C-alpha cells in the first residue's frame, strides 16, 4: 500500500506527459502480471462496458449520483430516474432490481463507487459521464462506431486482408446498410448529429492546441499570400463548427451548408458554404488551415482536396495541415486506435511523415516545416507551400524541418 500511495502522489504531482507515462507503465505492468485467464476475462468482456454505461446515460444515473449529497440506493435511484424517464426515457419507472445489477457491475469497474451494501456514490468516471457532452460521446459510439467495429473482421476477410480503401464499402457501410459516407448519412439523423457535435466540442478539452507551437502572429505579420488587402488572412477549410482557438484575425471559414448553422460565431470571421472538392474561392490568402480533414479520406480523395486548395494559393501562402504524424515505430495506443477508427468508418488513415511527404509532393506542394504539439497523439502542424514558391527564411521558433 505504501508503494501504491507513492505512485499515486507522484502521478498527481506530475505534468501531463509524465502522468500519461505513469498510466501507461502501470497498464503495461498489469498486463505483464496477468495469467491467461486474467487476460481473456479482460478481452472477452471489454465489449460489454460501453453498452452498460450507455444504459446508465439513458437513465440519467450518473448525473443523479453526482448531484446527490449522499450515496443513493438502487431503490432511490429507480424512483428518481423514473420521475422524468431519465435522459430520453419514456417516464416509466425502472426496476430497482435491474438497477442494482447494473450498478453492481459499474461499481466493479470503478464507474461508480459502492460505499456500503446497495449504496452508490461518485468516482472521477461518474463525474465525467455526468456531463452532457461526454454522454453524447457514449451514445454516438454505441450507435455508430461499435456496429462498425463489429463488421470490420468479416470485411477484412472478404477482401483478402487488403488495405481498406473504398469509402463506399467499408465496415461502416456494412454495419449500417448504406453506400453513403458518414458525412452525408449523419446529418439526416438529427439526434446522432447533435450527439456528434457535442462530443466534438469537448474531445480535446484541456489539451494543447496548434497555437501553442505555431508562430501564427509572425506568419500573419509577414507579407500576405499575394492577394490584395481585402483577401482574408486566414481561411479555415472545412472548419465544421469552429477551429480550436482560431487566431484573432480577419478570416473565412468554409464548410458544407449543414454545418454552418451550428458554427461558432467569431468576430472578424465570415462563414461561407464551400465544398473542398471544388476550387477554393478565396485566392492568395496568407494561411489556409485544414484541421483533421485529410485523415478522413483515402489518398486519391486527399489529393483532390489538396489540389483544389493549391490552385488558390499565392506564392507566399501557407497551407497548414493540422493532423497526426504517426511515428514509424512505437505508436502510442491513443494514436493507433484512431487509425483503426479511420479504417473502419471512412476507409481512410492516419499517416506517417513519409506518407505525408509523398502526398503533399503529389499535390504540387512542398513540405516546409512540422510543429508537433501533442506527445501521444503526435498532433502536428504540417506547414506547406506551393512547390514553385520562393525559398524563404524560416519564421518563428520551434518545429523541425521536413524538407523533401
């Protein structure tokens, strides 16, 4: 126990990078200590966890446990959850027996805390799951992603274990019986679409952003991309509901019409409808920014997107690709699981530096510098210019050269 307390105190006092390293080391140690029985108990029953948590979200269990000044019994929770049907129920009162079974399981995995027989209080996990945004993440994963993951093995086998590259026939399509991509399928389901956007609003809360490393103000103060004074300084291509900590400068944000109504409003930013497979209408801006756009597309489609933007760039424009740059070895599981998600849902991929270099070169661009701003996800700003742009002195500090 003294050893555990020492590790706990060290983790609490650590910076975010060291804290994650401690977590990873403890997880690795736990797996090293497992017997085959321990290992298979963990692997076989992992798929159960999120659906049971989802039932708790539907009932409003976590919010009620967190809001209560004292631990609650399953009967008390059944009475409270039945008062309004929970979060999306029909007003019927849930069975205390059922709740006791669900809560017993949730307590066994530390989602809630069992303080006494049939008395339940909160843990860190309970408090996280009590928020609307993270509940939306649970609902979205259960309804959209988990069926896609389940369909992936059969798809891989049927396709002879070749890399998944057809966006009209990936695991998502098989699971949901559609040939549509998720981008057109999702907006036709308003409840799921709202869950997705709420989830997106918090998924990176508290994490570093690109503005922590990229010399935005220095780049903005340099000569423009080649356009006149009326040309926006910053163009957020496919900006969705808004780029994280978008720089405070005049700019434009373009995305599909379905997203514009939900976009965050920002002074000095004009929101316009734009399909990034069509020529970029804003020409010679100083900076074009794409956040997590290209990882949603296979190489052929990513090239089309890049070329449409490249045609609009001036000789001094910068294209800022805000994407993960996967290391060639030792990929952290946070990053590796996102690559599997891209495969299952979009027939797309996260890319290594070599793959990024090849892609931008084929699009008529030159990779100029890379600024990494998260450790485990390897989120980076990949700064590109036209391949015929004049050589310039590197602006700002930080980053590393990634010239071809």
